[in-house]
C-alpha cells in the first residue's frame, strides 16, 4: 500500500527532443506538458535538447570557421538570435523575465561567435572546441523553457548538466562515471526538487572531473535522461518526441506502420542499434540497470499512450520477483492497438548506405587469429561494424561497414594481410556495392519455430535476394543484407508478416 511519503518522493524525468522545443508552438506545448505532469507527480525533472537544426548549425559554422570562413558564423549568429528571441517572445509572458532571458541568450550567442572566431584564427577545430560549440544549443533551450514555466507560475530553474554528469575526456563521445555522476546529481538536484521547483536540465552535455565541457555523442539527450533517471533515482523516464512511440517500421517507407504498445528492453536495444531513430541506443543501459519504467510518447499527441518499455523476467525488476514492475500504460490504448504488442515479430528496420567487405582465401582454414587481425585492422580506421557473418568452412569473413568508410577499411585490410595476399593464403579482400541491412525484431522469435522461414519466403515472393544473414545468440532479431534497391521491398514484405501476426 502506497503511503503519503511514497507519493511525495515519486519522481519523473522527462526529456524533450529538438522538434519538441524547436518552434514557439512546440516549446509552448512542452511547457504545458511539464505543467500538467507537475499536477500528477510531486517531483519532475525536464531534460531539453537544443532547438531542432541548431546543433547542426553550430557545428557547421565551427567547421567552416576552421577552413577560414569568417562569414558563416556571423550569419548563424543572427539566425540563432532570431530563433531564440521568437520563442522568448511567445512563451515568456512576464516582460522583465523576457528581457532577462533574451540577455542571457545574447551572451551565449556572443560566446559562440567568440569560439568560432578563435577557431578561424587557429585554423583548427579540436574535439574539445567542437564540444564547447555543440553544447551551446542545449544551454540556450533550457533557459527558454525554465523562463516559460516561471512566467506561468510554475517554479523552475535551469541547470547545466556540466554540474551533474561527470565523464572522461573522450570529447564528442564521452563516457560517464556513474558513481561520481550519482553523487553530483543528487547533491545539485535534490535541493531544487525539495523546494518544489522543476529543474530544467541540458541534455547532451557533461563535463570532465576538471570541469571541461564534453558531449555524450549525437542524440545524447536521451542518454542524459536515462543517466539522471538512474542517478536520482526516478520512478519513470518519459521521452517526448514527434512520433507516437516506437513504430513497427519507418512510416516514410511503410504507410501502415503502427505504434508498438509494449516492447522489451532487448527489443528496443536491437531497434535502436539497427536504425530506429526514436531512442538513443545508450539510453537503455542506465534505465535497465536501475529497473526504471520508460515511456516514449508524442509531444504533439500527448493523449496517445505511446510505447512502454517492459522489463523482462530477471531484468530491471527492482528485486520484486518475477512480476513485471512496470505494467501497461495508465493511459489505455484504443481497442485493437494492443494486438501487435504480442506479435512474434514486432518491428522491422533498415540501415542504408552500407557495403559488405569480405576477406576470403583457402589459406585461412584453421589458421588462428585471422578474425582478430581482420577486426583489428578495421578498428584502426575508427569504423563501426554493424553486422558480421562467417561460413563454417572458415574460408571467408564477411561484415558490413558504412559506405563512406569502405575504401579506408579495404586499404587497412590489404596492409594488414599484405604477406598472406602475396602468397595467396588470402585470395582477395573486396567489397560489394551499396547494400542495406534489414532487421526483424521480436522477442517472440526465441521460442517460435519457423519464423526465419516465413521471413525468407515473404522476401522470395517479392523477388528480393538475400546476400548475407546474421542472427545473434539472443534470437531477438534476425538481420539480413539486401541490395540497396531492394530495401523498401524487403521492409514491406516483412512488415506484412507483422500485420498478419507473424
């Protein structure tokens, strides 16, 4: 039985993406959502991204400055001022507070111009400098959201996550120190929450132990929300975006794509990794570790239940045994929506712009270390490998890499295996043309015979040729590679199985 004390400590972390704060109307809607949530949750933390397009604008200006362009960043300065002032005019009703927030915005934009000027003088944009530039978008947006809340009588205080999240110095993709972060997060946020105020926290950015600004990688605001949710800890984390939760396919490819009402941690991790843009892949880790409920919902359709992440037995159960600690949404979905929550295959994704690289040769048979040397060479180029497959004969290794990295990877492999290539122990190292990785995801595949057969039958009926196949030991997903031109047909074919309960 819940007590009054239990209710008083209920904590909700909500993250608002760039499209959710990117216009005066969107920012006003997000502020309204925070205010409504405050009526139901005693403790609310809002995490805000930069306005949509702003991070790209900042980084493009810095990159051009490094190449000697001293005009673009002044043009960007004007554009930034227009965008943020327009939102201040719309959502900050108190005139004195509006003037104050505009002054704060102008000071930060002046900092941006100064950084770009310094980059132009040096002729170089270091990762550290780029992080300082990239994080300005979030620093601007939280000031607007906090001021908008205060103007409507909701106590709020902006907080820069450089005070909360501690990372290493791997600039542009920093890794959090969770122990230090937990300590600092509670130290800074708990007093604000105790006063009944809403912290509005910058997503995406953090700092080293010495206080140097870092970023968590593109899309890192989701990750920020997961980290803060775990650190407090929160009871739930809600990710507000511009779609009705996790979709069964990209609606741009599949017009009849549906919202998935429930999804497991492993399923969402696979989808996030294989191209579903609704959630940053790293968000899952702190949420799972802390056993926190996570909801993905639409800022512009807040009545929709969205998608709820469902803990699996033994995962994120907060020590409550085998019961699911986070049941379905308290907002019931419409009749019929729940059907595909229990499908064997729940979703299908496509990653375009890939090429398959193959190392092959009869001399590889039974020779230890070939795979290690292969991927060591790939790692030396800084390239990520999303898919790997190898025949049991051990005469070839095949893997996917982004198309724009393929030539660099081939050169590294030819260098690593120069001796083997010269004596024909390895026959050749080569790459296909552009391909797409199609991934079918569903935890129901684990215990259901014949799913792969149905997938390949459906593809065959559409005339889609499968070039390569990979399935992880978790059996939550099956990935296959098709020619780039067949990607849409492949997605449509597999999605038809979803609609038919496959």
